[in-house]
C-alpha cells in the first residue's frame, strides 16, 4: 500500500515538473481535430436511368437510391439531392 502511494506521488510530481497536463491538452486538441475530418459534399441528381453525381471530376452513376446511400456511406461523403 505504501509503495502504491509513493508511486502515485512520484507520478504526480513528474507530471507537474514536465507540465504533462498542458502537453496533453495541446496534443488532445490536435488528435480530436484529426479524428473528425469534414466529409466531402456531393450533389446527386436524378437522370432518366437513375441517379448521377460528380465525385473528384469523375461521373458516378447509380440505378437506385439505395445504391447512392451505400456508396455515400462507403466513401464517407455527404450527399445533397438536387431536383428529386
């Protein structure tokens, strides 16, 4: 029990001396910013044969709305439906 208390006290002293709380705050904010990237937006519009969108200058065609939703989830993009 005494060893546990001494180790805890030593950990706190080292943390305070090295300002680890401040570093963890800075690094924590950077990691939090990296974990939540903003998704791309894609405009999806209705065609005679189904749906279409332009993603990174390449046209992507879909036959059903479910295909669009599955693709958007896999590619991690937000869809904006135009003219439905």
